[in-house]
């Protein structure tokens, strides 16, 4: 090896390192806007809420906030309404969560069996229609459908099927025992097609040869589903369960629209309780409301960890 080659090797290594540093620097420069947005609108609000939860901060008060430690947490922990409202949210989740898995899964399996490409595409487009409707229109539509006097549901039950009369027709909304199931049905319908698309993507990834081989070996459709299809859809089920558990426990818009701030209503959950304290009662006790929110978030994280463990991939 001559002297020239001995000199060129370190230079080439230095050039490669400099080029790598430049590429990394350019990548970080492009990431700066996203990082600023993430820190400003995600990280900072979380730390801000955590700090407020340890103070007696009241938005409408002229007095400066004082550090009170775990005072808000102790008060929220000892408040029966806090845990009652948390139980209402849990009850709604129990009603809502199975429907986000069972019905979309059945619908996805039925659509997946359609062999004509054009027809299968049309079905997939139809499935996405509810997910494309703005939330305001969804709430107006279902509030009209559940209307006690002019709603089509009660009209069918009273005038067509004669199951009820006008005087004992079901009161779907208004703080009755039917309010939470009614909202759960609305939410399941709203996300039915969107969730089915997740399962359709999972079904498309399962080799058709594997399913046909199992059928040729004598396995019926139930055994094929239970031993082949379902295990390979477990990761998708885990994602949907975790995501929808968080959204169902933290529902607030629907409760405010269908139930308001009536503390005796089933829709007065911990999220409405938190909003009520922060923006509706007295001096807006946002320090106490922040503590309620942190307790609710901690409970949700605990159960999400359990759900991830239950639906973890096996084998």
C-alpha cells in the first residue's frame, strides 16, 4: 500500500462522517416544527395541569394560587360524587366496549367473504359513511331519533308494532336508565364501519392458503375462526380495545348534550364533574378539577395496562 492510499483512507472516513452529520442535522431541522408543536400542545399542557392540581387555583378569583400539595387529591378521593361519577363512566364503557369489537368483527368477516371486487369496494365505502358524518350532525340525528314524542323509534314501537302506548313509551334520554345504553348504541353505530375497516385490513393479511388448508383437513368454520383467524386479529383487537377504552371513559360532549349538568343523571360522569368544577360552579375551581382529571387518568392507565396484558400477542 503506497503513502497516497494511506492518506486517502482517513479523508474518506472523515468525509463520510461529515456527510452523515449533515444529513442528521437536516433531519432534525425538519423535525423542529413538529417538536415545537408537540411540546407546546402536548407536553406543556400536561405538566401545567399536574402543577395546577397541587394548587388552589381558581380562574375567576383575584387571589394568587397557593401550593396546597395533595389537598385537592384528598378532597376528590373523599368525595362520593367523584367515585359515583367514575362508576357511571365505567358502566358506559362496559356497555360500549364489547360492541366496538363484536359487531365490527362480524361485519368485517361478512364483507371479506364478498368475492366480487366492485361489490366489495362499494360495501367498504358504505361502511365509512357514518365515520365521515360530523359529530354535530350525528348528535342532532340521534337526538331526533330518540325523541319521546316525534322520534321514529318510539313511532315504530307505538304506532307500527303496538308494543307501547303514547303514555308508557320509552324515555330514551332525559336522565333515565335508558340514557347510557342509548348513547352506547349511538357510539357503536357511529364507529361501526371505521372499526370494521381495521378488521378487514387484518383479514387481508391472513394467507388464504392457510384457511383453505385448514378446511381441507376437516376443520369447520368455527374452528378456523377460533384457531386461525382470531389469534391473528389479536393485535388489532388490542389497539381498538385500548383506544376505545380511553375514549369511552373520557366521553364528555355526548353527556353534556344529552344530559347536561344534572348530578342525578347517569350522564353525569367524572368528565362532566371535572368540567362542572372547572367552568360552571363558583369561582371555577380548576385546581380541584385538575386533580379529578389526574385521578381519572391514573385509573384509566391502570386498566389500559391490564387490557394490553390480556390482549397481548401469544405465540
